[in-house]
């Protein structure tokens, strides 16, 4: 342990804190927007300006900074000057102005959405200022492919403490006292779960990391693995030590190639330094981790299905009991936690359970990372203390809803969760409040919807998702979810009766109570929560044959506004049905009988002349 | 011995018994479709669900897999239980309307018709998986499996053509609760040469 | 892509993992990646190596989305149907794309030029609606934009 701290000290001392460091975000969002080209341009520009620069700045590429809608992001440290939507063409100016002269390039600064003021540093931007970063503390700060950089930021300090100064039972006690609850969705107390597996004594056991982040609209775990993979590795070693397991498995979605790459690098580097493998830090504890790639099945996020998949089998859930803590992977006692939970474990051991228990609410300790997406100005990844109000996340950190002073609904909990209305804007976001409101925390997807989003369509969307992802083993889920979706399908066509709504409740109850696993058990939530808060919208479809949000294809018509239409013919060329006619430079019209409501005209119109009724 | 109550009646169970074992030992009826003594319980059809009550808390569990525990309060015919069974049976009536066994069981729960669209009036298979488990666990041949997933799931041999793994023992046909396997059997084992000869092929 | 697959030695892939059932999915993934699909012959080799019954391997191959038992097209287009993309019209974008290249549902065109898949959330919600064309992310796509990109590939 002393050696590790000595190394850490040397590494930290080798870096001059005043040296200029140009940080470029290489998260998936920024890369897709071209941040790799920005990095290359920076390297070229610095090399070119070489002789004029007194102290050559470093360039660091990091994981996701969270502010994905503003990417590519470039931050100049130590002053934390924040440049957004940087193009390779902007780089020359950054070097000439900021690096050489110490002046900011105003046009690249973030403008406050209300006041319009240009904000110079990350600390001033509401998106960052409102956050409390615990899990994400290193992401955007460190180079995730560089173990030395992670060590400078304190990686493996919690593990060293646990392995060399604590008994396994003390580690479990710390996690229990911290009040950490599983971040994968259900919120089961992590320390209790560990205790159940530990009590089996000296038998083969396993720890697993659920990185099969399947909820649509959620990418928290991907960002953690991409941006700070050592936090996950460290947490798993601590967990293995606590319950007496020597092998850990990470089950990660194959759709996350960068996360897999960074994890593999992290494991190799940790092994090379003796932080993973035989006799870790001379403690006598052996532990190693292997990676399983998911093969494309949402249900494998369910713990028993995940374990079957690691065994090489079809990912069908099995009934509990026996619980995985008694009989899990390969029939051995096993503990499964998700990525964010494992990362929290590292922080708790490093900074102490007392510190962690001081964050959040009485029953939901710590922070929660959310993927804030949909109809919100600041799309991205945010970490907030438990108990923060829904409104603060969406309207302040998220910067509000484009073109509106309120949201229509916020969907949390993925397909298992529900939609919360504007009336719940003051709701504290924690495990229990969300369940009481008919939704759930889930893994952390937070999808903001506005008045142009139809709640019947949203419920239908989630049921369609689950219908495709149901494993088909138990009857209530396999048979019931498609039937729920069919009923909603009829509603979205303006068919059905109010009695159908009553049937929907009864069938939903049967699916909830009767299904084998949580996929079926929570499948009706999307319907139930939208019925609870938006029943009027359902009735508009059924009774008035109208989709108030203008989404449901069978209940809408496309029209061209003659005053806005310039007669440019773009829509007529785009229409696959040749349903649009009109003379050039004169307003066009749509033949409703031919229209298939594909929306191509609307997408191709540059003047906003196509309207939906 | 474990002491518990089923429908208000005090009963005893041996350690290792499931709730279904316990109920049947005491002549309490619980319906099942995917259960068979010869193979491991599966917990899939959910017709055997029973309600466990503890104070104000209540939940449904599959009695074929849930172990008997000291002090449990079990209800086999509560409203919640019947609601689950009725919906499953009504959906089965539309999914596999040709099955006599399903129709009879549905009638017992007052379900005589279905509100749902019937896709295939000839269909008998309820996908209980008994054939697959019997082939693997009793015969050891592993000739068939479930194919696909979710609503598209079906029972068959690899590529849905006759394979060499089938030993033509007929266990799957015997264990099938609805008779659906009879119609599929030839697709698994292939049509025997004797039959082919008789047919003059 | 698929053309180079012929040069890859399937035995080399098989020998990458120990002969245990738990390596079934690893092997199938590597074969899928190398050959773009899993042929019956390859599946048999995997079963012989891992000791898994062919019926079990077939069940696995048909259960998971990422496995294909038939060859895929030269160009792979994935349209994300995650919630954020759905709200921004990705369902219509997928439909419009498929109609334009003669597909009724996700799958491979007859000339093996394209495979269109709809995928669950790629976790790139800030770029919604997003599509991935031959592994390159297409942020904020529209039907016309995506159709143009895809048509260009076909003409190349």
C-alpha cells in the first residue's frame, strides 16, 4: 500500500498544476460530432506555433463531459475556459488567442439561454454548476486510457484501504452504513446483498457487473466505462474482497465498443501494476475480471437472465428463490451490481461512509447520474444529489424545454418506468418518491417530452419495445404485452371504447402480478402511468378520434400553409406518393387520399409550411 | 416439519417441498400446464400462482417453484389469483384455440370466449416447454429446443428440419399437455422409412 | 468486410477459447464478426468444440439479436429506435428508408446490397435521431439525408 501511495505522490509531483492543458472530449457524442478531427487539428496547430509558445501545453483526450448537445467540447485548464461546438477550423484561433495571448475566443463560449451572456468557464454554466459529481468526478478530468492519470486522481485508494486495513466484514459494514442502494433500478441495499452472499463462507463465489445498459434513452454506464473504467474495476475488487470472490465478470452491451476497449485496457494496465490478479498489493487476495459481451437481448439486464447468458445459455430469467446470493452464476453464491453502483463503492471506501451518508435524502443516499434527453435544451449526462426536485433537473440544469416554459411529461425508469406530468415538477427525485408517483428510478434515463409528444404513442412505443424484448418464457408477459399493445394500437387509430380502458387496467394487473421477472412485472407501467396522468388524452383518441399532440398517423392530416409555401417543389419531389401538386412558385396542395403520412414533405420543407392537424 | 396455512387450513410440509407439492399432498387443487413430475419445474405458465399474504403485504408466486416455508399464509383462490388465471386462459384461447385441455380449464374459470383476435385456429401449442425439458432431462437426447424469443418463439429442432439427435422415442408426444407435439413430431424425427414405403414414396 | 471473410480460418477462431459451454456465445460472436453470419457448418464446429447440443446452440443463435444465420448485405444501416430518437421521428425515418430500397421490414435486400436493422438505443441521444451507416454515426439524420447517404453507397 505504501508503494502505491508513493507512486501516486511521484506521479502527482511530476505534473505542473499551472501548465496549460487542452482537454478535448472524446465521448461518443463528441466523437460523432468530429472531436477527433479537432484533436488532430490542435496537434498540428501547436506544432506549427511551436517556436512562439514558451511552455508547450499538453493535450488530453477524456471521456464524456456530459454536455453532449454542445459538442465537440474543448476546455483549457487550469482556468477551465469552456469552448463549445468547436470545429477543426476554430483551432487556429484558439491557439493564437487563448494559448499564445491568454485571451478568450468569445464566439466559442457558451451563452446563457435566458440572459444571453457569454459564460467563460465551466463553473459559471448552470448545466455544470447545479451538479454534484461523485461517480463522474474524474470523467472529463482524466485520460481514461492512462492508468497513471487515473492514479493521480486517486484511483485504487479505496481498494488499497479495504484490502490492507479492513476485514471483509468491515467493508460490508461500511457499504451498508453508507446507505448505498443499487443504481440499476430497484434500489436494493448493496451492503445487505453482499452480506447474504458473504455468509456462505469459504466456497467459490462470483461478483458481476451489469453493464448491459439496455434502457432506451440511457447512457450513464457507458460514459462511466468509457471515461473512468478504473472506478468500476476498483469497485469490483472491493466487492470481491468483501464477499470472498476471486473472479468477477463484466457483462457489457456489444453496442458499446469504446467502453469495452477502455475496460480491456484498464484491466491490462491494472494487472501490469499488480492492482489486479494474484496477491493484490501484497494483501494475499487474488482477484481477476473478465469481460462478456452481450449478444443483443434487453432481458439480459435482469440478473438471473444475465447469469444464464454468462454461462453461454439462452438469457431466460429463472424464478427466485433461490436468489443469486445463494445460487447464482454456475450455481454459486453471486453478487451482481451495475456499473454506477460499483463506481460508488470505490468512492465510499476512498472517502468514508460518513461522507456518503451525508449526501442525498434519508432513505436514498448519495447522488444519481441521469441521461437527460428528449425535448430539453441541454441534452447530456448529469449527476445530482438524491432528492433534488424534478424541475431543477429539467428546467435549471437542463436549461428548460425548447419553445416552452414547461414540460408535458418526464419519463423515468426506461420501459419499466412511467411518465410524470408537469404537476409533479416539485417531486423530489429519489427511489421511493418516484415509485409512489407511479414511475421508478430505473437506471437513470430521463426523457423530457413536450406538447408535441403523444402519451398514447409513448405507451405504445414502450410496449412495442418490450414485446420485442420479452424472452417469451412466462405466459403473462409473452401473451399479455402484445395484447396490451394491440389495444393501444386500436386507440391510436381512434378505435376502442371506454370499457377497453377498464379491461386494460385488469389485464395490466394480471401481467404485473403474474409475470416471472421484473420485465413483465413492470411492463404495464408505461400504460398505467400515462392513464393515471393523461387519461383525457386517451379519451380524445377514443371518443373524439383526435390525437391532440398530432402524432398518431391515422388521426392526423398534413396540410400546406398557402401563405408560407413558396412553391419551391421540394416537398413534391420528396413525396413518395406523388400526392403533392401545384405550379412552380405557387402554393402547393396535398391530396389527402394519396397521403400515407410519412412526413417526408415536412422534413424536406425549408420554410415550415407543412402543418399537421 | 414446516407449518403453514393454505386457504385458512393448517397444513404441514417437509423441507424441500414446494407449495404445489404441499397443496397436492393435502388434496388442494392448483391448476398447472407447464408442470410435470418427471422434469424440473419451470415456473412459466403461471397458472399455479398463489397469493402469499403477510400483514398488509401480498404477492403472487408460482407454487410449482416456491418452497414451503414456516408460517406462510397461502391463498390459492383469491381474487388476485383468479384474475391472473382468467386472463392467461382467455389469452390462451385466442393463441391456441384448438387445444381441448385449454378450453376445459378455461371453462372451469368461467372463460368461454376470448376478446382477442384468433390468429391460427389450428394452433394447439402453448409453449410450456415440457417437450424440450423431457427430451433433455429424461431422454437426454436434446433434439429440440425453443427457437427464437418472445411472441415469435416456437418449438423445434435446429433449422426446423428433422435432425439426427432425435431417437424417435415419443416422450415429447406423451408429455405434451395439449397434443400439439403429435403434429410436430414428424418435423423433428423425420418421416420414418416404413411410413414412406407404405405411402408408396 | 464480407469479402475478406473467406481468408479467415474458422479453426483459428474455434481454438481461441477453451472447449467449455460457457464459451458458446464468445465463439458465435467471433464467427458472426468474421463472416457476417453463422453458417450451419460453423455452428456444428462450435458445438463439437464446446460440447453444447446443437439444439441448444440453435436456441441461443435465434434468441439473441446480434446473431444472423443468413448472410447480411454489403452495407449495414442501423436506425436507432431509442426513446429520444423515437420522439424525434426515427420510426418514420426507418420506414421511409426501407420503402425507398424495397424492404417491408428490417432485413436484407434481395441483391444483398443493404441490410437495414432497427436497433435499441445506441446511447447517442444528444445526436437524435441517429443512424449508423457501416459503423459511422450519422447525427441528426432526416429521411432525405439518410436516403441520400444510403443510395450513394449502393451506387459506389
